[in-house]
C-alpha cells in the first residue's frame, strides 16, 4: 500500500472523531484547484509501511479513526486488505473519494470496512471533464453516490464552490444528484501550487461565505440536507 503522507492527529477530518489522516499518491483527475498537487503524479515520497502500522498500533485508544484521502485512494490495488488490517485494530474508517471508481466502492460496501464516506461532486455533468480534466466521468461519480445511498451507508457529498461554478451550475448539480443525507458546500481556497497555465483560473476571486450560504438556500428545495 502506497502512503505518501500522514497527519497524525486531526479533529476536523472525521466528523465527531479524533483521527489520523493518510494520503495516497496518484489521481485520475487533474482539478486546477487541487490542494495536493504534489500527489497527482504518484511521485511523492512514501511513508514506511511498518513504521505506519507501528504508529497505528501504538495510538489505539488515543485515536478513534483513520481517514484515507489523496490523491485518490481507490486507485490503490491493495486498498481493501490494507483497510482490513487497520479495521482489525479497532479503528473507525473514513474514505475520501472523487467517486470515479464505483466498482471499488461497491467492493468496500460488501466488505463492510468503511464507517463513513465523503464523495466529491465537482461540477454539473456537462462540465465535468472541463473542470476535473483527467479521465473525469460524472456518470461514474453519480453511480458511486447511488450505490452509497442504496446501501444505507453513512456518507456526505461535497462540492468546492469554485468561482467558475455559477448559480445555474449549482442548481443543475442539485438536480442531477439524488437527495443525499448531507450535501456540503465548501468555500474555494487558492492552492499554493498550481500549473502556470492555470494562473488565470486560480486568481479568480472566490465567493464570500455569505454568498455560498445564499446559494445553499437556493438549492435547498432540491437538496434539503445542504450545509454551507
């Protein structure tokens, strides 16, 4: 299992729990506003696996959960046995995913390994390839979300409200999604590292938190569990 980074203690990444956060390298998207761009090509440094497991064993009883994020964790071939090993220590598990691998999420649901999922829905379907680039396919993401909904899993859907998304885009996204248990609108923050050709996109002023709250109210009739 490839782990490219670790935050040893977090109060914000796993709702209600103290967790550590593990970052996997590589992603099949290339969002211009990615905050973990150093992980995208899969060339980041690796955390020693034995040292990682020793750390997790030592922190049993002090940490409640482990969050796997990226990059995109579902690209890791040994994801399921790795999560099984962590689960055997007694940790709750959360997976952050771009939703592009519904077959992996389905296997995780069958294995009963994850206690919480967070799926990003980044743009209206017609603009998905534009915004996410790479091998982005909105229908795969929507399939992942429907799988989670049908399974009764605990999950949330998240959208970073980048300045390139307009009111009509968010309304369309709210229509495309099934009604989800929690739909979180996050404010765009300028990343520290980005491709030079994306500077014009990066520098566009973000929406204020007040505007995002107003957009949440606008889509609430379609997504009653929206939060901003």
